[in-house]
């Protein structure tokens, strides 16, 4: 018995237990104090982690990402960044950055800030696609240039800026398909392969070659130091449609493939004769449906170096081994082309860094697999401004810079573990936190690279 039974209202505690009960009360009070202390400690830790560790939770997340799922997303995103398995470590000597000037050409002053950045990130050159931004002149081409085209003096500045930053310059001039900027004009409507679509120039028109030769001469004259010229030739959608071409196909037994190959061969012969020191690059997609016999019969110029382009995440699976087998027998040297912007949708204004990183990872797998039999000259990192001359603008140049920087990091053989953030890229781009460079799930990286205000506006 603990309690006395004398009174129910005034319970009397037996004196020998008084001490124990007092002790228990003290213990209870102590527990409350400890609990309070721990709660304060936890709140303190929460605010400390929120401000300093891993991911700042005040950064706006994608609407479909709950904060509690952040770790899961983080691991998924990290899975795609610069961790390269040892067998994928390959070296590509040339890393050329494509600058597509269609529709939104940068000011020359922007190049003075962009070129040092490209060089610092590991680029070795620029592929500059002027389209109608080149100041064409002369009787045939005087009306082709856009009203805001660069002047010849400005092109001299571009050349100088590239030289100062040890960047090679490769001009790109379309010579078959994607000549919309020229064929849309009334003056050139007779050159169209299909009258309704000003996309492809007719390879059988009697003046086509002189027109292209004029363009090439003017471009090369304004880039006197170049070692390479890209002649386009991708997506030639309409071949063998016009009366001139169909007559040629019937009378001379010429296939559509041969129509294409003879046009390319004619351009390369002109170039080889006038500018034998210049190597000729062209997109490869028209070759893919051809056979080794088709290509071998035409005896293409040895100066031709196809650029095999693919901008998806699964390049390795999509370009099968037979393609590499054929190219290794026909071409002495080839290029590959990935993308850092303008390849995820014609109306996209924001970049998907993971897509572009995965594209590069897949390309590295391809090179690692075939490097023993294919001579890979280098990589061109395409940055499309719009899908064609009449399309809307997609990701603008500054929007693509984080993806470009992260992709170049991957190409440099980055070997850190998946848990290491891209701190070195973050430093070059002057970012407040590196995790935003991995993917938009981590919010904006808040950087200060050239054109950064456009980037933050889009985010
Ligand atoms: Zn034709």
C-alpha cells in the first residue's frame, strides 16, 4: 500500500516514498528541458542546412517536383552527368561549336565575350552558319543578304576574335538543301527543285553551279585563313522532281542517289581546284540510305569528310554498326555531330541539359566502340537557332550555354563520382550554386555568363 486509507480527499503519502516522488518529478522536468533543447537544436540544423548544404530549398523547383522527392530526383539527375565509365574515355581532338545565325544573330560585341568563354570551356573552334547574315555582293547575289547582315569589316572582327582565342573558324554554307533564304526570293524561283517549296536548289539547272561557286568564293575571300569549309547538304527533301532532273534521270539512267552524289562531287571538284588546301565537310544524312557500291562508284573527293549527326539520347542504338562499316571503307576521316541546343523541339525556349548530356554520353559510346576502324576527326556541337528559315526560334544562344559547358566537361573526360557537383563549370560560368547546372529540377544556377539575363528570364 502506498496510500493511507484514512481519507479519500486528502491522500496522505507515506513519508518514505516522498523522496522518490520528488525525484521522479525532477526527472520529468529534466526530460521536458531535454526535449525543448533537442527541438531548438533541430530547428537550428534545419535552417543551417537550408542555407548551406546541398540544395537550397528556396530555389524554385519544377512545379511537379515535391521537395520531399528532391533526393530521388537528384540521384536520377546525377546519374546522367559527367561520370564516364573507363571504357568510354575517348579523346576527340577537335571540339567545334556551331553558331547558327538564322533569325537571332548576336551582335559582334557578344562574340568578344563568348569566344573567350568557349575557349576556356574547352572548345577548339567555331562552325559559323551565316545563312543570310553574310554580306553577299555582285550581280548574282546582291539581294540575298538580310537587311541586318554583318558587314565585311565585322566579319574581319569575328576572324580576329577567333584567332585571339585560338579558335578555328569553319564557315558553313548550304549548297543543296536548306537554301530557303535564297530560293524564297522571286529572283531565284527558277532554281527551285519544286516550285512550291523553296528548300532545294535544282542540281540540273544550268546556272546552279555558278551561283554556288560565287557564294563559296565570297565566303572564302572573307575568311582567308580557313582550313575547312562546311558545304551543308543535309535534308535534301526534294530530289529528281523538276523536268530538268527527271529528263536527266530517264535519258542518262541517273538514280536519285546519283543526282545527289554528282552535285556534291561537282562542288568538291571546284573547291579542290581553286582551294586545294581546304578540307570539305558536309552533313552525312543523305549518305545513310545509300549502299557502299553507290558511294564507291562516284569516287568522291578524298578531301570530303562527312559529319555524322544525331541529336537523340540513343545514338549508339540508332546508328547501327553497318553505317560505320560503310563509312570506314569510303571516307578517310569523319566527324560526329552532337547538339547543345535546338534539338528537343522547334518551339522550345528552355534547354533540357540532361537530354544534351545523354546525347554526348551516347556519342562517346559510339566513338569508343568504333575508334579502331573509323578515323574520328572531332566533334561538332550543333546549336540550332531554328529548324529552318521559316520556323520559329527555339532555344536562344545564351539559353544553351550551360548545356554547352556541361557537355564540353563530359568530352574532356570528367571522371568525378556521380555525387560531385560540376564546380569547375560553375566557377567558369560564375554560378551561385552548381546543382542548377545539372538540371532544371534543382532550380536556376544563377550564373553570370554572357547573355545570362536572357537565361534567367527564360527560367
Ligand atoms: Zn531539278
